[in-house]
């Protein structure tokens, strides 16, 4: 690797630090109380901005709420966030979401997402595995439009429904492809 390449990589890594430091998604950053407070705020926002998600939540066997995912990409990219799995309104486990990708990309973004497990089997598969990645059986809903999310239009056949919202930042698009969820102890 030439010194120019190392220098370019170092500059890109240093440019990403302010974005990552601003979100403080680190494990152990005030523990479960911080995660639960962020989850509560995220659910409140989602229910107020997208009222149709209340019906979706009522029909689901459980929800994984990821209040803050931070992604940074400069050729190589990655993302991280922490959240909680709730069943019947109670937190039963905490999870991290991590992703890495390579491609034409530049920038940083933050967003929230909620996975609705629409069947008991989908929820059990998620909880039993040592780590879980989204598959082809997930239906995605990306929306910044209040009326864009309706339970009856998204719960057809998919055992898991993923809703991505609250995107902010300088990177175009939010994708859950390649995200791996792992149980953690905050």
C-alpha cells in the first residue's frame, strides 16, 4: 500500500470520527436505561408520525426496536446501533445491529428501524439463533410520509416487516441488507 493510499484512508477514517462520536452507540454507554429510554422515544415518534404502525404492533408477536443506527461510508462502510426486543410491551433482550459494506459511497447517516415479527415462529427463530441477518422473507417499508405505513398493506405474507424511518445525514438511502443482529448485555 503506498503512502498516498494510507494517507487517504487515514483522512477518511478521521473524517468519520465526528459522526460516530456524536451518536455514542458504544456498548456500556449508560447501559440498559439508555437503550430503553431511546426505544420508548422511538416508539412514541413512530406511533405519532405513522399511526398505522399501532395496528401493526398490535398484530405482531414481538418487535425489535433499533432507535439509532449510524452508518458511515467512504468506499468501505459500516454501521452500528443498539436496541431492544419487546414482547407484549416488555423488553426481553437487548441487541446490537452491525453492518459492513463495500462500494461507491461517501457520507454518513443515522436512522431508526423497527422489525415487526408477525408470526410466533419468526420471533422464535430470531431469538434462538446466535446471530440473525435479514433474509428474503422480510418485507421492507421505507417512509417519511405519515400515511405511507398501513398494517393491512404490509402484513400480507411476510413473517417479518421492517420499517425504516427518521433518516438524517449526508448519505443517500438506508438499507438493512447485510445487517447482523446479535444479543448483547448493555
